C-alpha cells in the first residue's frame, strides 16, 4: 500500500460544540494517529480544526476510525468504531486533484477531517487545497462508559456544571433549543443528498475557473480556458460559487454566488436529475442570471445573492 503525507483534524457545527475524549485513525499494521482532543470544537461543519504534528510523516490510507466525544448541547457522550473505505481514500490520495490553470503542478490531499454533528452523526472528508471529498458517514451511539473527571482532573466543578457553562455561551436561539429539546438532527444528513447535474457558464464572460462549495461541505475546482462546462456528476446542492473571469477590458474579475438554501434545495428536488445549472454573467454590466434547467423545465434562482469585484 502506498504512503502519503496527511494529518487528521476535527470539526463540529459552530453552534453545536463538542469536545473529543479520544479518537484515532488506524492504518497499516494496526498503527494509529490520534485526532486532536482536549479542546472545544466549534470551528464550523467541514472546516479545518486543530492540527497536531505527530507520528509518522508518511502513512498509508486509514482503514478504521475510532472516536469518542461529548456533544455539549445534548449533554451526551457518543462513541463509535467505523470501518473506512481504504481503497477509495488511497485512490483519492494517489489521483490528487485539479488545480488552477496558472499552477499546473500535481497536488494531492493532505488532511482527513472528522465532523461530529448532533445525534452522533459522523462524516469524514479528505481535504487539500481547494478540494474536499466526503469519504464516509457513520452513526455513533451514546455511552456512559467514559470518565470525564479523569480527562479533566483539574476541573473544580461537576461535569453537569461544565456542560451548562458551555451551553450558556451559545446564542439564545440555541439555548432555547437545548431547553426545549428541539435540537435539529437532520440538516447534516439532508445536505448529503446528491443529484446528477453540472454547471454551465456563458462563454461571453470568458470564464477561467469555477470554485464550488456544496452544502455537504465538499469542494470542487474546475479550470478551463474560456469555457467552464464540467461533465454531469453526482453532486450535492451548491451553497457557494466563485467564478473567475475576464471582462471586456481584459481585467480579471470574480463573481461570488451565495445560494438561498430553501430556494436552491427545492429547485433541485423538483428538477431532480440530469440538471444544468445555467449561469450567465454579462461582461459589460455584470448582471447575473441563474437558472436550473432540465429538458422540459427551468427554475430561475432569484434569491441567490451575487457580487462581482475586480481581483
């Protein structure tokens, strides 16, 4: 099995913080590298968290994940042992990812991220540069077989008080969810829904690169010379896009797209498969039109917020 230079990191939704008790990726001949622990984790779903440089620099793709953590908003400790798709992860490390047109060097992934969401839901992504790919999702189970006092020997208050202290620092809306037991468990699972679609950008704006962030926190980068028209792929619903293009004065431009979650999710659910996200940027007045199309239907995404700037 090939070896690669990668490190583990952790994340959780910003308003649903966690703390890792213990966690490891296992690789090779039952070797392991630990997932950063002992910190409040609330960096945001899919974001890069703590980085600890430890263990071997070059490692095989992992085949197992074991992790235990506390969800502060639920006051529940979760744990799980999960088998990873080592072949898929190895293939992604080996293949690497596409880069911008001005940088033709081959690059590969360098991080494995573990995301922990309410309800014990776990997602693992492989990440590097402007690319991020989900490589597994799992369900952990609640446990009481954890001694947090041993983990926090200098803590002068009870674990209940410690959890309450963490919750008190959260926005009022989240505190109300905790109080009323209305914490959402579905968003992180629903965001993983995929459709067969591709984005098509008008050639008049001379597009160079399209960077897309999806609601499932995957990221793609498509580079082209004057035309961006990636093949239809099974992808999640887009959350944000950044188009790099050239205007009539040969100035380098960037147009940012922030999709309205309710509008774009409903549109994809209606169009379903083999959809075209048609994006038109007027190179003169920068007016933008966005439509999700199929053979017999189109939906204009009027609620998308856009901004065009010089770069």
